[in-house]
C-alpha cells in the first residue's frame, strides 16, 4: 500500500521521510512538496495524483502527513491510518503535535515508523501496546526482557486492547457523555438541519479483566422492559469501540465489553429526532445604504432553569470595511474584533430559561473594492454541563469481575456546540 | 595556533578520536554494565550521522554485537546496514551477525530475532539471497509471532527484488498454511503477502473454507486486518444463495464499526454479492444508508474532512448506481456548512442534485441559492450549475427555478451572471416554453457578462429571434462594437446568430448581415470563422430554404443526463469499491501507471522479427535439419543406463542474469520439448537432468544442468553420440534459457 510516509511543514519542507518501497522515488515525492504543499493547495486537495503517483494527505496543526503510493490503494484505510499516526505521535509527545515536537523527537518517530509499518503494510498501531516495547527514543527507559515478551504477546494476542495483570488500589470508572449539537438555521429562523453527534468516553481504572455492561435510555433496548415509563430516545446509528461485542448488541441491544485500561471512546452515536436545541437566536440586520448596519440579536436559552451554560461565545459577523461600532449589551462583554471581522460577545455564565439582547450599530468605511460581503453565519459556541440535547441518559454500568470488587462510578454529561450556525 | 602543539598532532585529531573509540569498543567487550556499553556505541552512531567515516570500526562493532540489550542491537544494526554495501568482506560479516541473531540458540529475545531478520531482508545484493532464504525459512516456523510476521514481510521484499524466486516455490504453500496461524497479525500478513506474490495470477486463491475460517475469527483482527479480509471475501463467489445470506448476516454487525475502511469494506462485500439481484440490492442500499451518513457526519465533527470526503465519494458512487432514493430523506445532511473545505462542498452540491425529488426540490433550491453568494467564486458557479441540473431533473419545478436564476442577474457579480446565462441557455434547450420569461430579462445583462455569458445570450437571440421584437437592433449594436480579431468565441456566436436571424427576419436583417460580412472580410483573420462565413454564404446563395432547414432545424428535446447512461463504468467500479478508483470515478487502469518492467520485452521481439525476415531461408534450413520431438517420453531406468554409458560431449558455463526457481526452468525447457526427468534443490544449488530427441535423426540428448544461486553460476553438460547434433541441442537449450542466462 503506502510506498512512503512523509511529514511536511506548511512550506513544503520535509521533516520526516520514510520510504518503504522503491516504486515511488524521492524526486517524485519532492514534486508534490513543491507543487502542492508549498503552493498551499494541499488543504484543498486531500487526494492528488502527479505523474501516476497518488498522494493522500491530511493536515493538522500546520503539519501535513502524506502517504505516497503507486497502486490502487484503499483510500479510507490510508486516511484512517494517517490519523492514527497523529494519535500515536500525540501519545508519545505528551499530547503535543507540531513542528517543534517533531523535530525534537525525530529519532523516536523513525523508530516508530519502523515498527508500525513494515514494507508499507500496517503492523502494530495500538499506542498502548507499542508504548510497552518502544522505549522513548530507545534509550530513556530500561526494559527487562520478560516485559518485552509480555508486551509482544499482547501486541499479537487476541485481546489486543488490554494487557493482563492490571491492578488498582481504588477501582474507579468515569463516564463522560459528550454531545455536539449541529444546527443550521435559515435567515428566517427555520431549522434547516439539526443533529447531535455524541460520544461516550470512558476512563477505566479497573483491576484484572472486568466484564462490563452498559445501559442507556435507548428506545429499542427499553422496549423489552415493560415496567419502565420512560419511552427512551431513538438513536439513528451507533458505532462502537472494537472491545464491544457487536453480536450481542445485535441480538438484544445489550452493550457488553472488556474495557481497555485508561481513557477510550466507548461509542459514538447520532440522533436526529426530537433534539432539544439549547439556544435560540433571533437576529435582525438592518442595512442603511453602504454606510451603516444596525444589528440586534436576541439569544434565548431553552434548557432548564437549574442548569447554566458556560463560556458562551457568540460571533456576529460584520463586513470587512467595518469602522466604528457602538455595542450595547446587558450581560457579558461584547466588542468588535477586526481580525475576526466580527463582534464577539462573550458571556461566562448563561442561566437556563432566560433571554439576553445585544444591540449595535456598525459604521462602514467606504472602500474602493467592490467585493460583496459574503455574509457568513452567526455562530455560537457554548458548553452546557449536565444537559444532553438528545435526551440520552446512562441507566446503568455493571462491572463483573471474579474478585468481586465494587468500583466507584462517576457520570458526567455535557453538551457542546458543534457547528451551531444561524444564517443572516 | 602554533602554540606548544605540533601541527601534525592537530591534523591527526579526527583519526585519533576514531582510534580512541576503537580502544573503548575493545574495552567494553567484557563490560557488563549496559549503560556504559550504550554510551560508547552511541558515540559511534553520533559520528556516523555527522558524516564522519567510521567504517574502520566495523570489525569491533561486529564483535560487540553479542548482547541481549535491544537498544544496543538497534544501534549496531543501524551501523551495519549503513556500511554493509561499501565493502564485500564487511557485508559477509554483517550477514553473519544478522543470521546468528536470527537463530533461536543465540538470541532468546524474539524481538531481537525479528529485528535482525527485518534488517537482513532489507539488504539488496546478490550474495545475500541464499542466507536470507534460509533465515526466512527458520523465521516462518519460529515459535514467536513477531518473528513469523516479520519473516512473511521478508518474503514480499524478496519477491519484489527477484520476481521468480518465490512464485512456484514451497513458500507459497507455507504462506497458505500461515493464514491459519494462531496469531492474527501473522495471518493477515500471510494474506497480504500472497496477494502481492501471486499478483499476476490475480492474487490469493480463495475458497469456501477459507472464507468461513476468516469470518469466524474476524473479531481478532485489527481494523486494518478486517479491511484486508473483507477485500478478500468480496472476491469470493458464494455457491448458493443460502451461503451468500449466511455470509452477509455475519457481516451485518460490522456496519456498526467505527472505522470507515471496515464499514466500506463490508459494503463492498454486500454490493458484490447482490450485484445481479435487483430486489436484494434495494435492501442492501436501505441497510447501508444510516452507517454511511453517520460515518461522514462523524468525520466532519472531528474535523477529519479528508475521511468525510472519501466517504462522500463512495456515497456519490452508490447514488449514481441507482440508490438516490434512500438518501432522499437525509438530504439535509448534505447541506454545506460555512467553514467546510471546498472539496467537501463540491461533493455535497453534486450529491444534492442527484438525490433531489419532487418533495425536496423547494428546500434544495433555496439551499443552493444561498451558496450563490458564497465568497468563493468556484462554489458560486458550481451551485448555479447544480440549480440548472435540478431544473432538468425535476420538470415541474422548472418555472420556479428559472425565476430564481433570473434573480441572480440582479446581484451584479460578473461570474454569477455569466454562469447563470450559460445555465439558462442549457435550460431553454430542454424547456422551450420558458423562453419568453427568460428573454425578457437577459438583455440588460449583456454588458456585465463576460465572454461566455455574452455568447450564451447571442445564441439565444439567434435561436429565438422571432420572439424578441428588437432582436435585430440588439445584434446590430453588438456587431458595431465587435472587434473581430479580439474574441473568437463571441465573433463565432455573432456570425451564427446573425445568419439564423436573417433566415427568420430577412427584411430587417439584410443590412445588418452585409455589414457583418464586410466587417469580417476587412478585419478577421481567423481561418475557422472565415471558413464558416464562407460556408454560410454558399448555403444562402444556393437556396435560402435549404439554409433554413440546416440552420433552424427541429431539435431533439433533451431527456436525461449523460452520466445516467454510464452504467458500464459504474459496474467496473463495484469491483474496485473502497479503493482510489472511487475517488476518481475511473477504473484502475486509467489511474495506475503500468509497471515499468512490462514494457521492456517488446523491442526485442521486433528485432527478432526483423532477423527472421532477413535470414528467413537460413532459419528454415536449420529448423528442418534439427527439430526436437516434443512427444518423446523416456523412463528413468533407461535414462540412468544411458547416462552411465554415453560420453560427455559438450560442456558449457555461463552466469545467471537473474534469480530463478526450479519450476520456471522446467517450464521453459518443456516449452521447447526438452523434458526434465529429475530435479532438486540442495542449499541453493539447483540441479536438473534433461533429455530430448531429434525427430529427424532420432539422436538422443541427455543433459545435466546445475545452477548455484548464491554465485549466480550455471553449467551445462550434454551427453550425446553426435557432436554436431549436440551443438544444435545446445543452441535450442540456450535459446530457451536466454531469459535467465547472460548473453
């Protein structure tokens, strides 16, 4: 599959180059660097073909990762693999992934690239497993042979995600339900699309080999339990971590698994029906010729009075030739930020079931350029703790282990703005 | 500088350091403390990376390589691989070190064995092949999976180095056995290796048992492994419908997997199996809709737009295969967000035009209209094209859509106007009844539009001139402003439109037409336009009614889009689902460049033909005189008896031009009628016994042929009673072996 893997910076300079097969030469690859990456076209073209060589690239934090290949490759697999590489590098660099961390750790990166791909074919890619037998840079940590053999068994064994013999003093498990609400409202205030893409993150600190069963208010799963009054919510589609037994879920919608150690994403899901939109925006843009715009924006929180949203940031776009703004708000702070071309209205704490208004007049400077203002949508960013836009609730998490310990369980919910936009 | 130190001491400084290193390497040979040993080796590597020649330390590095410490091993291997190609003697020492480390007796740690094997397999010079082969042989049966999986990849590397070394050897069978290895990574690597090694035969041979076996343990594989297995399963053809349904039932749960390539791989199996069953393919489409939507929306949320793009490309393909209906309800998921990259927006706009229906047309058109004001001109143009596509697809909405299009003209943006005019030109070709509505509005746009848009207006004036009262005056105006040599596109359009209009409204147009012709004659030097003007002139002079028939003929109404008819192409794409072909919407042979080595043999054939032509008689003569009897069969007892009695007649030695295996040699010889009675492989030495008979003179030939792979040597010994006939036999033999012997 991949003939070579490269890491480039925005100027198209090669930071890391590892070649696996000789069917793609370095000169061919450097064409891509100069013609596409240096020309700033990479982010507009994820898959590029130059002279019969295919370059599949992804960009993150000003770094472009490229896989070059001369054959009819499985594109989805390569893109996924490149993202996996980023995860892996982050796991090794302590969460950082930028040009500096790459330059600092290049020995380690080459060592990793040796281990996770052999002759262009992906081998071991689990960060947890790899971490146990690639020492940081190969020299920092001393490792005993038994440990390495142990790691190898896991690297190639059946329960690849969990090593044997984990032991904790306090057995704890944290569940975070994180929901991203995506809303697109038309300028008239009708909902064009709304959906929730949620994820359930689990941090498990459990000893030995626990067997877990996870339950939520899924309509289909609750249909079998008649005593329940709550109807549950309908989930459009669910995707699970590889540890979940999919066969069991298909049979009776039960989610059972042996968790990996540490933080992992148990499942992601998507809901499109009956979404509780946390905020409603009511903007009015009044244009007075080419000189002035009056904006008034009413924001209403639609969730329960006991709850509150934090870090609410509303971005109200204004034309590029904005001169002076007079803004009036009752709560929070609002000011015009030229680099954003928008009025940024920040409210640290927004209680439920309440309404705030912003009024502003924008004076426009006359300019020579006749370019029409693109009118980007108003967007809002927020977090509402202990609220789920989909209405999803965790009903139970049962942990069964031979030694019969009782773990402490913590559950948190949070709803964040995904892309929450209102057109103007 | 001069100081107390003599200059020669200063010059020797570097050498001194290397000597110093040499001493410390000797000292640490008996050192137990790994940290001290590492420090010294690190120094050597540091010098090496700085570009200082430390090849002198080779012997010492080999000597201290006896260690269990993996960190030291990695560094020593790096050193050995770096210097191995510079010196033949050193190469052998390095190979020895690797071979020793590959053995279980000398290294207990499987990681070291794997590491050594991987480094050994990446060496690329002829002498190493023999050692690599035996190391791989051991590695394949190693108790540790890490070594086994490395050995399998080693086989692929060897195969790429020398095409015919592995094909046909016993390694292929071993690989088939390793698919059933207890370790999932080994199993997947074996599949990958077989696919590459047997590429020319169409990849790995798959049967029912293998499919069932792989699906039973599918959960043990990683997501990359699962994709590989699905690719394989998709190639299999189930014998009966029950079997097919069983497989699909097992696979269904995989549609919930969070990995895009696994889900797409799984869909590939579904599409391939139900390809010929219209009813089932509907069900499959309905089943895969939700997972696909989740995948791409999920990828968008996490910012993995590249993955979203890849999945959208697959959705695009599935829709163009006739699954438009199932995504209809989800049309809002394909609305573009403001901050998405252009390539995602393009894909979504395309998909929207494909899934739009009578119920959704209003929402879709409103949405597409919103993109027209996008700052990005490309998106704006694309959405106007999309709107006109929707109008063609949904006839009942066309009036509303045209009004929407007309409203764009008042935006006063040149590219929007141009694109809108072009779109409307296409629309009136299908909906002639809309003409009046459109024509009333477009005249004003003539000044702002760019060339393409102007040409579109002029075309419409020519086409519908009878319905526009002041059409002649518009044309007249255009002609008076026309600079013929400046813009061919417009000149072309004006010429056609004027002539057509003349045929419809001759009295008003007469003078205008003549003024255009005089302008063209005096100004224009474009041969195309002049040709066309001449053609019109002739046509009109001949008979205006014929000209009218030719130029203003009835046009066939447009029924559907071209891409709807390209089903053949789409079928090819089913086989290459989940691969690059889908992104480009082209079959593999159009996007993958052919391998270089395939082009080499052709010129040789050409020269052979030429030789034949020149020396036709000679060749025929010699062929008549000597022809091997292809039917002749000999039993081994006879052979043995003759071998003892007949004297050696010819001895011949040569060198191999490439590596070859037993099977291939036998096949080559059999193709010219030389049969093999016995062959064998002893530690890289291939030995063959051949026999043949001349059909004319019944002379028998016996031959012994020995190949030493490591040394690349080949020797032939022919036994025969007739010396001249033996020469003929040798010639045939060498011709057959020309592909692997040096000329």
